[in-house]
C-alpha cells in the first residue's frame, strides 16, 4: 500500500494529541507502519498545533510536505485555511466551523478573515465542514470537538466501527469514555 498522510491541526488545548492517538491506534491495529510527529507552536498560549500522521506498508518519515496530505483535519477554520497548501489535489479537508481569534485579532491589529469556507472550496479541496463544537456540547462537553471530528474522519475511512470503539476505550480515561463515544457517533453521523 502506498503511504497515506493525514494532518491534524488546531489551537493549543483543543485535543489534537488525543485525536492523533486515536487515529494511530486504529492504524496500528491494522498492521500498518505508522509514524506520528507533533509540531507545537505556542500551543499553551493558543497557538497552532500540527500533528502529522503517516501510514502504509513502510513509512520512512513522519513529516508531511506541501501538497502531500491526503486529508487535513482541522479543529478551527483559520487553521484549516493555513494548512490548505499541504493538501494534495483532490484531498479532503474536514474542519470544524469554530473560529478562535488568534492574537493579532484579539489585539485589534487584524480582523478574522471572512469567507474562508468558500476560499477553501475554490482552491479545489473536498471540504467537509461541521459545527463540531455544537455536536460536542450535545454529547456533554465542548472539549469533545476533537472526537466529533474523528467521527467525521471515520465516516470517510474504511475501518470498522469496532476498531474505532476499541481505540476510544484504549485512549480515553474511563470516566470520559461514554461521553466521547457519544461525541464520536455524532460526528460519524454528521
């Protein structure tokens, strides 16, 4: 199998590391060689967090170059637009419609860009946008947006529901498991 590449992007504190663990767990359970690399900006100050996940028969490097990602999963709309150059032609971009103001917007030096979803579509990406925050709140907590988006990703991949459920059971603390299973299901059906 040729190597596949998925980028998971967001803002510090949104749970991109749990999302990459879930995805990695599913891929490893299928016998793929999996490489994961995390790039932290000012993650604890609301900055960008990017996780690369590559899998296939043999993966030599976790790094994803521009134009190489089969899919980008974004927890925030501006982060989706920022990572668009990494998506290969015909790739899929799954994003939450949530908008988190970066520091230049907070300080008034810039305005949050308008029309990002249209610009992403115009660039040729297959765009799947979901109000992951609302679905996460429906599941019981806003913090489950990451798992909602993993549910959306699962609906686009060829892995069984059972594998995803096992990954949730292995990666999520027991006291949060049912809530996260509900968030996953809401995302999968979105």
